[in-house]
């Protein structure tokens, strides 16, 4: 009986050892594949060169998830991205525009081509000439969350004078010249 127990224990130990060796070989194969993939990614990283085709300022693109209010947040390190997704944009300081919200009561007076002046909050005293380049036909939908009783329309103003110190996202005060009276 002791001999049978010994024999069973030996067979059990050999089977466990065979399982461990098999698992070790599988893990070694996985490690080899992962090392090859890592080396391939390192080679791709060494070959990666990103060149801008125009001069300007690099600006992070938004996540654009659209699932919740304020979805214009930056794409964080480690976030998943998809093929064809815009990660960065290059803005030209000479082609910046100002987007403002105009109350529904004043929208009937606005039209493309009206002259305006823009004073950037970060640059006191800097009055930049501008022209209305676009007036949205529909009210700004996100304003509904802020106050459903107030309707505002996004209005875009093209800056006529470039300023190298302007950066995307700066706040500004806008005056749009509706009419000139003598």
C-alpha cells in the first residue's frame, strides 16, 4: 500500500512538473512575442518624425466625444485614440478669429461684413480691427443648459490685424459697429 501511495505521489508530481514546464514554455513564447513587438515599436519610434507644413502654434485638439457638456477637453496622456483622429492642430496667428455669443434680441442687426473692434483681455489697450465673418443661423445649443430661456448665437469675427502675442483660447471684449449715425 505504501508503494502504491509512493507511485501515485510520483506520478502526481511528474504531472504537476509537466504542467509547470508547459506553462513556462507558453510564458516564454509570450515574452518572446512581446519583446519582438517592443523592438518593432522602438524602431517605429526612432523613425517617427513629425514636421509641420506651415508655421504656427501647436494646439491640442479636443476629445470631441460629445457625450457630455464641455466635451472640448484635451486628450490626456494614456487616452485611447483612433485612426484618423485629430490630435493636434497648428494655428496661424494671422488667421485667428474671435467667436462671441450674441443675444437673440441683437441678432437681427448683425450681418456678415460689419466692422468690429476686439480688445484682448490679456493685452489691455490692444484694439484690433475685425469684421463679422459668420453669424450662425441656429442658437448655440449648449446655452440651453446654462439657461433655457436665453438664446444666443455664435458669431465669428475675422481679425484684420495679426498679433504674434495672440493665442487660441484668450478672452476678449468685442464691439460690433451696427451702424454709424451722424
